[in-house]
């Protein structure tokens, strides 16, 4: 099966498709979040939080792609990636789009979650992985995502949409 693996190196963009081999942990939240922006407080409602392995490093993902160790170091050090995490503008959808998220996608409720954290962690054996957290939005797609988790579905993350 070695010939079916795709190795990704430094030159590839963050949006390349890849899926973690481990389903995310779902934590029911149903909480209001307060975010201060420009001196104003803005509450919004989160249906749940998911956290866990977003991507394996140096080993095949579910779609047989391998991200080398420095790939995520490079991607996470980019100011635009850090700014998107900080401003809560790294949005996700159910499934894969073949394009970037548009204003009409947002209006139609196709955005299901916001990625709020991405970090490189190590497991007990010292193997690195991309750890992440996301918040499920109270949108039509977010409610579907929440329903799938509550129904016991094992769901995974793909970096393609980011």
C-alpha cells in the first residue's frame, strides 16, 4: 500500500485535504460565550465543543496523506493562520467544498463550526500530532453536526476547508 500514500511537504497549502485517523471528543456545551471586540461585548451561543487529534504527523491519515513534521510548524507560524484563530474566522462546514466559504454560505447556514485552537502536541510515546478544538455553531449545519455527535457518530476533521 506504500504507493497509495501521498507525502505532503512544506510547499503545500493549509487547505490540502487530509483527515485525522482519530474521531474527535464531543463535549456538550450549550453555553453563551462573551467576546469583547472594540470595547463592546457580544454574546453568542455555542452548541458544543469538540477537541482532539485534528491531524496525524509523519504517518498516514484516513485518506492516506502524510504531513511531514515541519508542515504544521510552518502553517501554524503564519500570521494569517494565527489571526484567523484569534478572530474566530477559521470556519468549517459539513463535508468538503470545492471552493472557499462565501457570504451566501454564511447566510444559508452552511458554516457548522469555528476552529478555536490548533497546536502541536505529543502522545505518550512522543509522537507529534496536530491537536485542535472547535465550537459547534447554532446554525442549520451546526445543529446537524451536533445531532450526529449526540447520535453517536464518529466524526473526523479535514484541513481542506480551512
